[in-house]
C-alpha cells in the first residue's frame, strides 16, 4: 500500500511540475524580446520551434518596442558599426554594442535591407555585412562581356575605324533588395561604359537554391534610365533616381525584386541633373520618401497610393554642406546627421517631429573622437538580424578529395560472410600461386633425381 501511494504522489508531482514549467507562447516571446540578440542567436539551437517561430517573433517584438539606430563609420581603411537605443528622451545615448572592424575595405554602400548591408569592397567585389552577428562575406566576382574574351572584367566597344575592340573604364552601381514572398535577398548591379547608352544589368540571389548562386544577366527596356543615386527597398521594390545627361531629366526607377522587372515613375518635383546631390530616397514608415535638402529649404515628399504629399522641415537647419537627412524613425521623426565625423565635437543627430513640430538634439557615444575623414552612414530604422553568414553559399568551399571506394568481393564461408577488397584477394591469389609453383618445382626436381 505505501508503495502505491508514493507512485501516485510522484505522478501528481510530475503533473504539477509540467504545469508550473509550461509558459504561454506570448509570454515566452515577451521574455526573449528583452534579451540581447547575441543570446537569441544561441537559443536557436534549442529546437526547431525556437529557431523558427519564437526567435522570429521575439526579434519583431524587440524591433517594434525597442527600436535602434545603426551608425557606421568608414573610410578606405576600415569600417566600424555601432547601435544605439532610440526609446529614450535623454540628450546623451550610450552605445549598446561595441565597434566592429572589417578586414574588407569599404568603397561604396549599395543598400540596407532588414539588418544586412551591401557594399563594394576594395577587391571590386560586392560584399554582405551583418552588424548583429559581425559577419562579412564576399559575393562572387563580376565579369563583364567581351566578344573575344568572355571572362574579360570590364567593358568594351568595337571601333570600326581602328578595326579593333576599345576597352573603356567600367562604372559599377549596385542595389540591395529583399523579396518578402520568397524570403530572398538579391543584389542588383549595373555595368556602364563611357557612353551612357552602353550598359547592362546583372542580378544574383543571396539566399536561394543551387541554381541561383551565380550572376545572371537580365533584360532592360530601352526607356529605362541608368541609376544616378542611392536606392531603397520597400515591400519588395527597389527605388532609385535615374536620368540621362542629354535630357537633364530625372525619373524614379523601380525594380521588382521577385519578378526582376524594371519600370519608372515621375519625380514629385522637377529637379535638374546638377541638383542630384540634394536628393535622396528614404523609407518613411513603410512608404517611399524623396528628400530635398538644400540651403533654401528642406522637405520630404511621401508617396501614398501613387500620389505625393509634402512634409516641410520647419526648423533652424544646421550647416547644409556638412549634414544630410539620414532617414526616418519608426515614430516618424526625420533624422539629420553630419556627413563626416568631426574630431572637435561628439557625434550628434537632430530628430524632427513634423506632427508636433518639435526638434531635439542627441549626442552619441563613440570611441572615434580623434579619427579624421570618417564618413557616416546611419539607419534609424535598424532591424537586428540573427542570420548567419558563415554557412553562406558564397563562402569559399574547400574541395574535398573524394576517396575512391575500392571494389569489394564477398567471400562465403561455412558460418560467416566476409567482405574483402579485390586488392587483397589478388595478393592472396598471387601468394598461393607462388607457393604452388614452388611445390610443383620441388616435386619435378625430386622426380628427375629419382630417374638418375
């Protein structure tokens, strides 16, 4: 009887323990969203459920409730990244992550998508960098087209007078996009020669099947203008400012990341080619924003259902030659930051709220006060991404030498079956033949001696 009671107690204790350990899904997501992303990346190994749904929802919750601003400092030698919390009203914000120095030098940024950055390295290759995991990977090299040499890395055209191919210096301009339907990252690249009418386009899928790991050439319509500015990807569409020098007109080019098709729309304002530096494209709370930043005025045009609405920045603007519009936060604040890091003062940013017409100045903590000539790239709408680039399909894979399997022969015995390699059988047969030949030789010799 006492044994039965103890077993019942154990069963009830197990049930109560399971009920105590069980945590609702929403509460688990809320708890994990308060942890650092580095810890969440480790928790991916717990189970498939944690890796797929719980970790993803935790990152989304953290992104919405605890927004962060990504600031990158770079020059021709290295690149460092910092992240800062934006849910604070203090005038000084400390960095919540340390800096990271990359081995690959950065020459030009091609885009920011969902926490990943695409840039041009010093080796003339596109590279992807994840500031959250501090990983960096190079994409395959890009080869142009040449009728005589298909692997020629450049651009050429045929001169009928000289009866030869003339090599021109190529112009590279790339964009970074994301397809939310197929969950794929793609890099778009334009190759342009000395003449504007000569250019082509290639695209590569950063996350896809084995047949999508190489650069693919795509068709471009004749009326599509080459890019002249930065690009921004919103809801699977890459937007960029394009135009031709002969017409001096600017248009908004669009590229559908999923279907890989081009088209264009009209700009919200008429701007000449010489005013291109005053324009930039931003993500304005999930909508396309076109900013115009000059000494006379600063404004943001927002596209809603193919119609443009203007937001005027009514604040005392800082030095326009040293600052620019860096982006827009989730709350709709327009961020203005310096273009380069000044050693005389700390890194700062102006946050302008157009709804309440309020401006606040925030200083950021850095360890680069004495550095000169560092360019600044900022993303106020930063989404931390735990995607690992170590196992990327573009990393150089060491070719493993395949060991040749030696042919085998099955040998049967009375009680067991042995599988021997053919080489051992051949050696065994040769040894047996040698022994038999020796025995036969001695027998013949003894027989001859008997006759004598």
